[in-house]
């Protein structure tokens, strides 16, 4: 079906699919539906994949960048699936040709695929001149991280990802992200978690992002280390850097983060680790809501 002439114009938009980091991740026992109740302090990095969208006759996706070759294409790509389904279900006339610069490692616990899908939906909402921010939970069928990635704000995420409570005013914290060049299956990690047992009670303190992060933990970390021992090596390498305040795994792994008191110390730590492990993915960043 041809699109109205007013949509077939040279209009293009850009969104950053910011890397998602779980500063804390507390996991409950699986429910009857198989999903696990979560409680997580989620922040976003000041960088990520870059996604461009331009009005077209139909949806399409072109991928470039260092991790494009590791990213599923066609019908297996979550970005394309989410865009098509949401457009059809919401009677959206616009169709977009997407171009993704894939800078984030795949299956690494920092929401790469979910962030890409969320960015695609934000571009689609801009093309159709609608605001879906109040209904982000409707994106849950595409994955637990898609609603929170759609908002891309510091928040507490609960339920199975549909309960999102923005927590403004916490600012940013200097950090590094490190991935050893390995991926982990989220499903496999959760399956092993079910065998080992559920988490104990926790109490997330108030205060700065660093204070809140220190008061929590990642219940999947020990499981992920058993599956991929190099994660423990990554955490130890980060912890050993000068001025590191906290080192922990994000999500279901294998990316780990380190929090620092200054950007200069974070950048130095990233430089040192990259020199020692040139095959690792290492970046210095700021985590939290940008000014």
C-alpha cells in the first residue's frame, strides 16, 4: 500500500540507543508464568548505538559498526520486529528505513538489542507525531528491558520490567564498562539461578547513585561467573584500579562496570585495562541522567 505523499519526504531523525547498566539487580523466584520478579536500579551511559531513521515505503535496516556482524538481521532482529508490530497495532502510517551503527557488544548485559528496539520505537513515534512515554509498559512483549530503555532515564525497575519509577535528581557518576569479548545467554543464566536458589532480602538505601549502588548487589553475578569465569577476572581488574569505588557485573553479564570519584580516574583506569587486555571492550563513560 502506498503511503500518503506528505509522508514521502526527505525527513530523517537520529536517536542514541544508550547503554543500560543495572547498578543493582535483585531477582526473585520464578513465578507460575516463568518470569522472575525484579528490583533494579537502572542507569544509562552517555553513549550507545546510533540509530538513524528516514521515511520510506517500508521498514528496512542497514547495519554498520564494530559489532554489526554479531547482530541478527532480517526477521530475527528485535528492532525490526518491534517497529513492525507497534506500527501495525497502533495504525501508524509511517514506515522507516533504519541505519544502525552498532557500537555496543551483543548479548552483554547492557541492553544493546533492547536499547536498539526502544530507539527504533522512539523514532517511529517522532515520525508519527505521537508520544508513547506514558505507555512504555506496552513494549514488554519485546523484552523486559525494552520499556526502561524506551524511557532511558535513571529509575527503579520492578515487576518483570513493566513497573518503572523514574528517580530524577541523582545526577551522574563517572564509570568504566568492560566486556571480555564474551557473551552470555540471559535464559541460561536465569535457568541456572532457578537451580541454585533465590536471593535474600535487601534494602536499597537512599543517597547518591554510588550510595544506592553500594547498598545493593547483582543476584545473577555468581551464577554468571560459574558459567564464564573470566567475569570474575574482569571484576578484579576493575576493582584493582586506583580510586575504584565499586566493581560489579551488569544485568546477566558479561559486561562489568566500575564506579569512580572522577572522570579523570575513570579514563585512566580504562586506559590501563585496555593496555593490559587489548582484546577486551573497554570504555569510560558517565552513568545517569545527563544535565
